[in-house]
């Protein structure tokens, strides 16, 4: 594991370019293997681009939801691509439909991109490659932002925490391109602002609204933090209180959100109507036991660390302003997300709150002395986080096959079919 941190400082720019070129060329032979090896050399400038390229390859080989998953977003994206290609809608009409009460189209990027692709091809693989190109760019940059903050201090536990960070919003989430790409874009903008004070990056967080309209809520939380600044006692109290909230009046929530423009109201009503609430609840009950356990385990880890840092590491946080900023913002965000998680689909914001906390924890683990008591706490969390990682990888296996893992662009372009990876493994067993 420590090999990830050992990079020669004396390597010249010419050698870097030569090494990078060899990796780019090798990528077309075995994308997955080259991507894994590139991660070992993460400090090289080309490494994150190799990861980005693999994301695009993943998008091209992505298995669109079918069967029991036909209600998933990816199936609807593919249908929309075919509909745009066969319809006589022009570009002007499409633009006019955005933020129109008659169409209720409030998420711009996905339909716009789908329309543009439909002018070229009806092949959904091309569409999902485009999705992955955008998602992968922000995903790779967010990962490398966190890696750079570790300064090469990568122990087994830190690597596990980074792995959790990556899997909180993995590449197969292009299945729900709108929400999850919006999350990557929001994180891309907000982290440099909270940690480094780069106000110019906030523009990216604003752009997340064009991927999914619901990011008006994270933006509202960000505005509240900017106004309130660091108030750890207030945020911690809110964090603990919201953890005990078990029920939310959906009808009251609708009235609270009545301030939104009328074009948003139909979407709000869609997410809060009784039938949708019941369908989401039934879907949750049908999940295998290990899925909710993995989520609960992740939440337990977060709560234990929050309590630990609030009561025992206040001095450490006060001495590290950027960490205190991130701690406070994460507390505030997670608190609001806990309330929103009681609404169907609202739990997605909790995922973003968890992402913020893991950036905080990774930064702390690489800055706290090794003889600190937190080391013992991290090893206690290893089984729970390992379970989370396994469950997330298992979920992803429904959306990629052997071609993604052992194939290459030539195999993919030849149209070699691949069943979901989990089914292929079951056949072998």
C-alpha cells in the first residue's frame, strides 16, 4: 500500500512525458489494468487523466438498466435519446422548454446533452460515454484534490478512507447522471472554497443546479454557512438533534418550499406525493439485509468521529483553521441532510454530507500524530467501512461486465456483449 506514496522527486519532465505517453498507449490495450497501475503513480500529472479515460471507457461499456432495473434513470435516458432522434423537435424548442411550467424541465444538462447526441447517433453507448466524460472529469479531480491533501501520508487506514470517499459517488452512478454529476460538480467547487478559501471556485457549485434542480438546497446551506461562519457548538447541537428526528410532515415540507418558483413546484410535488413515498418505502424494504447495514455502519463511523473531534480534539481543530472550516460546514450540511433524508430521495443529500466528512477525516488522519488515540479508533471502524466498500462494489457489478474489466476499446467497438459482472461470477461459481 505504501508504494502509492513512494514517487521519485528527481524524475525529469521529459521522463514524465515519456512515462505518461507509455501509459496512454497501454491504456488502449488494457484500460482497467493500466488505470489500477496509474493509481500507484498518483503523484504523476498524467495519472488522473488515465483515471478519467477509464471513466469514459466505463461509460461506453456501461450496461443500461434492464429487467428489474428498468425503472432506473439510465433506461429513461436511452429512451429519451431515441425519442429525440425520431421527433421533429428543434434546438430552439428544446431551449424554450427549460424552466417552462408546461414541460417542468428544470434540469438542463442531461436533456441538452442527450439532444445533441441524438443529432449524431441513437447509440446509447455514445450517450453514456458523454455522461462519463463529464462525470469522470469532476470525479477524477475531486479524488486527486483529496490525494494531494494527504501529502503522500498513505497508510492502510487512510487508503481505506479514500476508497470510501471514491465509492460514495462512484462512476457507475452515471446511472443517475443528473443528481450524481451535480454532486461531483458541487463538491468540486465547495471543497477548495471551504478548505483553501478559493471563492472563484464557488461558481462551479452554482452550476450544479443546472444538473439537478435540487442543488438549490445545498447552495442554501452554503449561503447559511457563509453568513454564520464557524459555530461548532451550534452546528454540533443541530447535528445531534437532527439525528433523533424520525418523522417529517411531508405536506408541511411542501408548504415550506412554496417560496420556490412555480416551475419547480411540480417537481417538488412529485418527490413528496403519497404514492411516491409509499413506493420508495416498499423498495427500501425489499433490499438485502447487508445494504442498510452498510449504510448504518457508515453513519455510525461518522457519528463516533464527530463526537470524538468535538469533545477531545477541539484544540487541534482550532489550530487548523481549514479543518475547522470543513468540520463546521460538514456538521451543518449533514444536519440538514438528516432531515431531508426523511423525504423520499432526500437521502441522496446525506451521501454528499458523508463525502464532506470523509474529506475531513482523511485530512485529519494525515495530520494527527501517529501516537494519537485516534489510530485505535480508526481500526475499530475498518470492518464497518470494509463492508460499505464491498456493498458498493457489489452494487456496481450490475452495471459493468467482463468487457469493462478485461476488455479494451477494440473489444467494445466490435460490440462484444457482456452480462452484468455479478451474473458472470455466479456462473463461474
